[in-house]
């Protein structure tokens, strides 16, 4: 809001009012938002939503023909991308899909640590302190069985736990006026991610649970995930939060389900049979190697903190979420 100024303030009135009006005009015209990882599933969806809201989105890309380029491996970044930037959304990182060889693990960790270090250095050199939204993952908690994981819980043990712990430690170095770290669950979309791979065997009449089938899946519909990112940037964008978000939040729907119920719901939504026995954990490990923990680990995560801040989910329940995605 513009300050209340007295007439005896002289020339200062005009300057202050002009500055305030300029800021107000800029808000009305939209924000300038930088996105890393903007060509991925979540980055693309977020960019589309922000642009449709009248905001200017600048994608940092490794593509040689991109308007704004960066190369975390060689520590290069086009710093002009940050000119007048109001917010930075950091989603970049090597996909965790694929067999976890020693080289793949190195790429997963270094893609996150190097890109974050480069981003921190670049923003520091500009003197800016934008709002910064950073992706992390619920892999931070590790296999916890039935335990309900809160943001205050420490990291678990294992490769994914180590990766996300290192990632979040590096995120602390990024200068920001306000910083939000989102520990993201399984994002449901038919355009990519895990859901198409889970739907395929069901469509082929081969749907079954994985491992024990009792392990928890903490999921979130992609529309709610994008909405959460937008709310993190500015609470007025989507919904009506009671406060500006700051700190770490679990980005999951409020009702995680066990694997057996998840697969059964896919089958029910597609009107397909579901009767085959579970795929044993040892078989999954033989097929996928260490990456099989993505299917067998139980990570039951609470959404209480984000809900307490006033966030409202469009798809709080799995049935409605799958229906919106699989019945199109």
C-alpha cells in the first residue's frame, strides 16, 4: 500500500507517490518470474499457469538456442535473466528414473547441488533478494512405514534421503526476501511422471500391487502442485492463504493411501479387473535395481502445515484426482 504523506513533506511526496504507483502498476501488469527446470513436466505446467495469469516467465535452459541459457556443469549462467525478477522457482534436477548406477547417482546429486550453487552465486552477484521457491522431495524422509512424516522430522537413511538432504543444505545459500522449500510427493499427471507407468499394466489387465502393497504413497494432483507453487510466490495468485508461505512444506494431498488401494482405484476408475497377486519385492529389485525403493518404500506424509496456512486442495481425495486424469 502507498504510504500516507503529509503536504508539508515537499518534493518527497512526488517521489514516494511515483515510486508507489510504479510498483502498483507493475503488480497489475504481472510479476517477472524465473524458472529453472522449466522444460520438465512440472516446470511446463507452472509456466503455462503463470503466463495465463499475465506474468512474465523466463526459463533458464541448457538449450543452446534458448533466450536465457545456463550450464551448471560448466558454471555458466546468463545473469540478465534476473533483471527486475520478482521471484525464482528452482525445479532443476536430473530425473531419478532409470537404473541407479554409480554414474546415475552422481548425476542426480550433482545436478541438484551444482545448479543450486550456481543459482546462489548468480543471485548474490546481482544484489537482488527475490522470493525463491525451491523443489525438494518427500524422499527426504525415507522408508518410515506407518509413521506420519511432518516437516520437523529429520532425514531418513538411503540414497534419496542423502540426495534431498544435500539439496536442502545447498538451498539455504540462495539469497531471498522469502524462501519456500516444497517437499514434493508423487505428482499425478498423464503427461509424464509415475502415473502413466502405473496405469499401463492395469490397462493391459495385469494390474496388481507392488511388494507388500501396504506401503504408503503420498501423492498430489498436478493442478494442486502448480497451485501450491503459485501460492508460494504470491498468496493472492491462487486461493486465499492466511499468510505468506515461508520455510518448508510437504507438497502432498491430505490423504495418502497404501499401494494396493492406489492400484485398485486405478482399476476401478478404468473399469478394469484387479485380481493378480502382488509383484514380490525381490522381483522388483531384480528388474529395477536399487531404484525399486521408489515402489516399495513407505512414505506417509502429512499435509497439515500447508492446510493450516489456508491452502485448499482441489483434489484432496484419490478417487476424484484419478477420475479427472483418467476419464478425459
